[in-house]
């Protein structure tokens, strides 16, 4: 039994710009053998490609194995989908997404962000007011509204099913009441039906696509090569939210661990006893109060970090410190909301030599390392 149909194998070979002879030679086969793999099923000359042979071909050409996304897309150009996500707002999900996307473009990659974030909508509105339109490809990173992208083939049907269930649970029968109660979902279905973009087309155009979609665990699991779950080291609620996220996504995965899920600690601020600040404080009482405040803050961060370590998910080695908040605050001084740090801005442009920017570069390196590691783990034959 082959893992790939003859038609998909031919499409994959063509996408790699290989002749049948070249494809065969790359894994030590004869051209006639390769041609038998591409022969239609039922044809006397057809032979099924062995799993280990197909694994070797994918590894040889840096193609994921199997070369299909969770939603059934044939991954022709090895586009990787990265989700940086959380169930709790305000932990830095969107700025980190944009910063990683910006760093990838600086490395010469073709990168897009698909977003449903509220701040994305706000700053798209600023663009429209300023120039009369929003150009998704008007920046180095390309940006698409999630509602304008068909993420997978069955998405509209799934949304219709969700609406039907909600209407049934509400026991509403009046059409105007249904329209009023579920206006957002009805509008979303209409937008998806007429979506000008599809994930299937976008993965053929980009090297990396970053998803900035809120609380869409099924879509996150379905589409992502790697999922980075953000935990705010200053907020215990973010750990609780992460626990719920992990529980829910494991259920969606058939109660199996999600191998490509990692946690990322943000707002990490390791500190001492506050002695370094005392030279700026005259009163002993004020100095003691300052030291106590800093010690209590450190204890709180230690508790949050300890609980985050208990999550049954690998933690990335890269930590995001408060340097991001500080650089953003510096930039925002003297600027109004429209001119201040916005959704499309990156610290790599604003403060390229800062600690915050170095952290983004290290985070990008580690995310790419994890993608490669997970690919090789999936491609390794099991006995």
C-alpha cells in the first residue's frame, strides 16, 4: 500500500522540477521503476512505492513526510505553517508573530501572516482611512484577514454545522432573533463562501505562513507544523489558560499528545533583591519598601514559572523578557495611537540592536530548529 497516489507523486515530482529519470536516480532507482510508481492504479505496469522508499525520497529533497498537511493538502513547496497562540489576550501573541515573520523575511524568505486579531482589524482600518484601501502585499510581510481566507475545504460546512448546533441549543425559531443572536457567525459564513484567497493557494506562494488566529484550536491543530503556546511569566492566569489549551487540543487530537506543541515564556524578568536601585532612594524606609516590592515580584514570577514548568509540554529555551515592553514604551513616548507601535510594526525595525530584537532572532532560530527536529522524528521509520 503506497502513501501517495500516482497523480500526487507526479505533481510532487513536477513541483520539485525533476524528470522521472532524475527522481529515480536521486534515490538509486531506475527510471522504469519510477515510471511504474506513477502509472495509474489498475494499469498492469503500476507498482506501489514502498513506505521506506518514499521516506528516503522525501528526506533527499527536504519534503515533509508524509507530504500532506493535516487537512489533506499536498505540500508541494515545503511551506511551513507556524502558530503562535494562546487562550488569554494581552500576552504578546500578535507582536511576537509579526516580529518572527519580519525576521524570516530578513532571511530572504517569502512570509505571510493570516490574522483574526482585533488589533489587526484596527490597523487595517487606519490603512484604509489613510490611503483608501488595504494592500495585503504592501509590506515585506504579507498580511491576510482570516475571514478572507478559506483555510481548508470543509471550513464552510463546519461553520454551517456550528451555526445549526447553536441555533438548536438556543431553541430560537424567529428568524430575526436568530439573525441578531448569531450575526457574527452568519457573517463569517458569508465571508468564507466568497473568500478571495485559499490556504491551498497561499502555501504554494510562501515559504512560511504564520497564523495569528484567536481561540481556533481545531484550525490551529489542523494546519500547523509547529504550535507555540505563549505563557506570560507575570500572569498566573496565562498558565491556567495554557492548561485549558493543552487539555482541549489533546482531546481534539484523539487524546494523543501533540508532538509539535511547545510553550514560550514571555515577560520573564529575573531579578535580585533590589539593592541596585537603593542608590537612587534617600530614605531607608523607602529603600526597604522598594526591596520588598522587588522581592515579592520575584517570588510571584518564580511561582508562575514553576507552574508553567508543570505543563506537560516542552518549553522553548528562548525566553522573552520585559525588554519588549520597554522598547515599545520608549517608541510610543510622544506619539498618539495611530503613530505609536502598531500591529504591523516590528522591533527589528525600530530597535534592531536591542535585547528584544536579539531574543526574536534566537526565538526564530529555535522555532526553525524545532520544525526540522519534528520533521526528522516523523520521517524516521519505526520498527
